[in-house]
C-alpha cells in the first residue's frame, strides 16, 4: 500500500516507527533475554528463534548469532545487548 493512501497523521506514525526501528528491536531483544533465562525445553527453542530474528534485524553477523545460539548462554546474550546499546 503506497504511503499516499494514509492520512498525514498515519504517515507521521509510520515514519517515526521506521526511524525508531533499531531502538524498538533492541528493547525487544532485552525482553527476550529476560524471558530466555526462565524458558526451558521447546519454549527455550522458540525464544532463540525470536532472538535470532531480532539479531538479524539489528544486522549482527551470522557467525556471532550461530555462536550465541550454540553456547545457549543468556549471559552472553545480555552482554551483546549491552554492547549494542552503546
């Protein structure tokens, strides 16, 4: 749907969303880290899938994502979030 099909107010909301998309993804990643600490079994695997998607959107190298997933350590992921916030 072209941007012209939206009202001026809606266009402003859409533009601000995309301007703040990295910050939104980073916040979501922080929430996922917290959830990962508590997850077990299949839920933990689903959390890792969501984390992997968020990391790709933040343009984290694929090798680093694979390493984090292999280690399966929320502390390493929390350190990455701190690093990305700087």
